[in-house]
């Protein structure tokens, strides 16, 4: 009986390991899906409206009535077509808590370095919508955009962010005065907002319980 050589045994193992890696690399290279987004003006400010309700998995929906808090973080990067660097960034943070005595959800929403807004919701769907919908969400002053360039938004939602560094950076941004505006990369190492590649192209899977990433349609500053 012939005994296989070590080389014969190792080769199938290498093939079994490398084939999934090749598929993973191909998947990472796929473009982000396009999600139709409302692009409008509120005064001189560019505002957007889009929903991320599908960030919640069925299991996450069921856990909402457990009494434990559920956190949602949404980041929006405004980019000019052909430019790898974001022009502006904005974020919304939300926390959902179910009051088991009143049988109501309390949703606390914070937009950028602004004040908190707490709203009550009677159902799971209402609570998720309050936490994941960007409605008339301010991005940037239109005067800072070039009228002859096309732009698009890259949006990422995270359910229950786990990264300690990510949570620390959110708190740092929340300490800024209301109305303050920071550009990506300003202030020395904005890993939270400045690294578009890390957030969208090569995200860390363990950063949160679930992630949702997409881009908007392209648009001109004077209109959708």
C-alpha cells in the first residue's frame, strides 16, 4: 500500500484554504449598492432623506423588547465624483430602550454635535424607523459645493457598535459646540470619519453586530 507524500497531503489543504480567500477578495471588490436617496435644500443647507430600517435583523428586532438598550450609528460621507477624499461627513446616533412597565419604546436621537431628542414609540417598527431614518438630514452648506461637479453620498449604518475606539471618537465629536463643522482629516487622525477605505472598502467585520453600506445616486448641487 502506497503512503501519500507530505507534498501530496499539503496541496489539497492549501487549495481548500486559498479558494475561499479568492472568493472573499472578489466580494470585497464589488461596488456598493445604490439606494435612491432624497436630495433637497433646507435654506442654504444640503439635506438628505433615506431609510436604513433593513439594518435590523429578525433576531435584533426580537431583542428590542428585552429591556436592554440597542444602539444605532449612521455615518454619511459626501464625495465628489472622481475624488477619493470625502468633502464632508455627518452622523446620527440613536439608542432604543424598551420600558417594560409602560410597554413603550424610548428612542433618543442625536444628530452630529447637537442636542438629544427623545421620542416615544408604541411599536417595534416605529422605534426602528425613528432610529434608522435620516429625514431632512443636514450634510453641508451648498455654497461649499461646486455647481459643475457631481456628488454622491456613501452611507454606513452600524447596529450596536463594538469598537471602543469608535465609541470614543463619537463621544469626542459630541463634545463639540452645536453648529461646529469639521472636515475629514482635520484635527489629527480622524479615524472615525477620515478613513473612507476603512469604513467602506475594507471594513472590520467585528466593529458592530450588523452593518449596512450603500451609496446614493449622483447629483448636482443645484438639484437632485
